C-alpha cells in the first residue's frame, strides 16, 4: 500500500518494520526484510533523505527509527496509520 506514495516494495518493508519494531541497526533490519546489507543501507539512506526515518548514534551503534506515521509525509501526502497495518 505504501507503494502508492512512491516507495519501492523494499523501502515500504523497511519503513513498516521500523514502525512496528522501533529502532533497529542496519544489520537487524537486513535480517527482518531479507535484503543484502548493501541494499539495506541504500534503502535507509533514501528513507532518511525523504524524512520518513531518522538515525541516532549511541556510542558506536547507529540505529534507525521511523518518524511518526502521523507526521510523516510522502511527497507532501499525509500518511494514515491505517497504512501501517499491512506488510510484515
């Protein structure tokens, strides 16, 4: 369903995983979405650029987490929390 907002299937899986599970490392997200770590980093970078996820570094660990679904925007479109009920 998030593909209607311009996300690829992999970007949508990553975003939904972060919404459901909270902050994850790239390695943890790689295992959740079953993608290569290289591809996961590319997806994460794109989602950060879009303002849909944020990153936080605590000591040496970099974690990614979803911005609030209520405040997130997909190219200016508001995202309903109902969209988060699909996917993994």
